[in-house]
C-alpha cells in the first residue's frame, strides 16, 4: 500500500505539471499568434517565457508604413470597396512582415507599425527590415496590376505607401492596464522612424531609413542599393541623423 500510494502521488504531480505546461503554451500561442509568424511563436513557447505586464529595453528595427493621400483615396471609394481593398492590402503587407521575422505592433487606420528583433531576438533584424520593405513596395505594384484587371477604380490603381525604418533601442513588452494590454514598443527611436516616413514626401521617395539601419543591414548582407538623402534633425534631438532611400536590390538595378 505505501508503494502504491507513493506511485499515485507522483503520478498526480506529474499529471498536474504537464497540464499546467500545456495551459501556459496555449496561453502564449493565443497571445502572440496574431502578431508574429508560427515559427516565432514556437520559439517563444520553447523558451518558456510567460507574457506579463511590463517591458524591457532591446535593440530592434522599427517599421512605420502609411498610404499616401489616404484621405482623398478613401473619399473616392464606396465604403464596401474601401474595406475590401484595405483588407487585401493589409493582409499582403502583414504577411511579408511576418514572413521576414517581423512582429506586428498595431494598425492605425491604414498605417502599419511593426518591429524586428522582438519578442525573439533576430541577429540580422535590420536586413530583415530592409528586405521586407523592398518586398512590400513590389507587392503594391502587383496589387495595382491585379486591381486593374478586376476593373477597379482609377484611384485604387494609384495606391502607394511610404515606409520609414529605424534601428535602435526601444522598450518592448506588454503595455497597458491590468485589464487590457498590448504587446508593443515605445521610445525615441519609434518617433524617429515615424519622422522618416512622414519626411519621405519631401524627398520624392517611398522607403526611407536611417543610417544605423543601413549600416547594420549592410553588415549582414550587402546586396541592396541605397541613396543618401539628407541629414535631418528630429524634435527632441540635437544631433542630425543621416537618412537614405532604399532603391532596390543590386540585381534589379541597371548601371
């Protein structure tokens, strides 16, 4: 009887432990599956880290994308047509981000905010960000061609977004209240990437990155053509920041 009791107690403890681990894994997958690719979720589950309110300072590459002239764009389309176009556009852009190891931060209307390097560290996150920016711009051209064949309105065929990217430290984690929170990032480097996106119009470009992103991307793989644009001073900073335009991969650019 003592032996049977001993075995029964240990079997129960092992069963409880396995059940608890399965619940934690389901919870983690539920939290992150809408933000990151399945591969990243698997890495998070394997690491055993449980999401909780709070954040930590990490080095990441930040993306901010916004459709140019969206107000005019939206006014000229019927609500149903606008929703259909935006669902298709956001789905395609988000798929590219996640396929390149990015994490969706949030949608702000037509804008997309994402990051590379969190919650799971990515050694070449700057290059992943540059590569996905190129693919996003290519996909938009493809979308316009698809919509033209479908007989969409002329305005829909002019869709083009401006993308800003910056690499640096940011606080990343579950931010918000005790009742509701989001996995997001915050910090000065996030403001800089938004400035890159908004300033792209002045330079006639569509994909603007900081020098830090360019240098780190080149260190990982030097197969992209960049064009120096300017030195900009962002509100709250005293030191000018060099910004560049991503042109294309070297194999797609003629000499």
